[in-house]
C-alpha cells in the first residue's frame, strides 16, 4: 500500500488533512488530502496518474471521466473524500477492445479528450443502456471532442458493440 501527501509541494493553508483509502486501478492507495481536493486533482497531483485530463474543471467537457465502482463519473466535480473505499478505474487501468477500435477508426486527433472518451465508452458499454447509434451518441454527449472526431468515436464504439456503422 502506498501513502502520498502533497504538504511539501502545496502548503496547507486551511482545513484539516483527511486520511482516505481509494482502490485505484486495482491497487489500494492511502492519501492525505484536504477535504476540498477533487478526485481529479488527487489522481493527477497526489498519485501522478496524469492520463485523466483536466479540461474545463467545471464538469462540462468530460475530459476527466473515470469509472467509480464501474460507473462513469466526472472527477473534477467529485471530492476525493467522497470516494473513500471506492474502486476507481482511470485510463491507466483500462484494458478493453475499445482502445484498439479507437486506433482502427482514427477516433482521436490531438488525443486530449481520448482518456475521458475511452473511460466513458467502457462505462456506457458496461451499463448496456445504449442499443442504437443514436442512443450511443446521446450517452456519449457529455464527452466533447473539440477536434471533430465525434463520428469516428461513435464508429469505434459501434464496432465494439457489434452494431451498424451507417
């Protein structure tokens, strides 16, 4: 088990550090965090898991999407202390056919949104709610690709789902 703290890098100015335990990508991690630290910042700054991206920091772009107990969440709007004991899966912990489908369908341009898109796609596929291409588009609408690879992203997901790519 690892224990991390950022008090040397980021001096504590207000609040009391809280000890929390998260299971990140199958590994138990103990953290000392201030109560207002987002899960996104805990992942990136405390645990050096930089695959999860900080896009808008307002929950509007989906770049920070991770899986929490198998469900998609926006990590920039989630306090780390709220996820005590939860199983968090970041892009670093994903091993899924969607990754190859993204490559096969050229479903990324700059790649900045790709980790959030892949985490969201994996979560959506696990939920099993989206049956049609339109439903996949709707379920993925919270993840923005500013480069315009949305069509290829949907194609990749439909390929993994075994659906039509019309």
